[in-house]
């Protein structure tokens, strides 16, 4: 690849290790705040949780939409990376699947409000959704295949359909205190077991 002058392109500068750690700390703090309070959580609360000043957040993420998108991508990657690790360390593939789906529910709670926050950027939202599907459906498929191969669940389950079902159960999370999406998702995952 070459630069515009015909010479070799210069690679994008890599962030220093401490800058990457700060960014990860900010993303973790923002994700926790979004789970607790939604995507409208005050930036000062996120900064306090991360142990940094508000200016540090704006230096990394100039707009709220930038922060929300970064948290979204951060959590997609965390879910994608967790699948194989859970499968390798869990007592059974079904246990790995259940733990992974619980992480996915955390992700969905954080995602709540994303569409409204990115209202002016439909193309950006579509790109994020495609990224989400590309990264998470194969991981869910892998967990389902392992549980089916172990004889724990039926073999005809599909990762996309399961993620859609979990997503639909999480939609009502804000409908009132009488609805607990985690309980409903746990019942769904328990119901996958072969009798």
C-alpha cells in the first residue's frame, strides 16, 4: 500500500499502553453506567467510576455517540472473545452457553437506547448491526454445536434465531418492575436442554 505521494503509507500511530488501558477503563465504566442508568448516564458519573476527569472522556470520545459506539464495539468484542474461553473452561458446553448468554444479556441492556442516540446516523447504526451479527452469531453457533455434540441440547438450533429470541425477551426490560428479562432468558436457556 502506498501513500498519496506514491511512497509507502505510514501506519496509523499506535496508542501508548497507558492510553489503551485508560480507554479500556473508560469503556468498562461507561458500560456499567449504561447498564445501571441507560445511555443517558451523566458523563461525570462515568468519569468518577473510571477515576478520571470529564476532560479525559471527551479527549477519547468527543461526543456521546462516539462513547456509545465505542462501548457497543467493546462489548461485542468481549462477548466474541468470551465464547471460546468459556467453552474451554466450563464444566459442560451448556454451562458455557448459559454463561455466555448472560453476558449477551448485559450487552443488550447496554445497547438499549443506541438507536435513539444514533438517530441521525442510520448508516452507522446499520454498520454496527452488521458488525454485531458478524462477530456474535458464529460464537453462538459454536456454543450451540458443542452443546448439541455433547447431547445436552437438540442439534437443530441456530445461533441467529437464539440471539433474536433472547433479544426479544430483553425488549420488555423497561416495561415495569414486574418483568425480569434475565429470568425469562434463563428459562429459555434451561428449556434448550434435552429431556
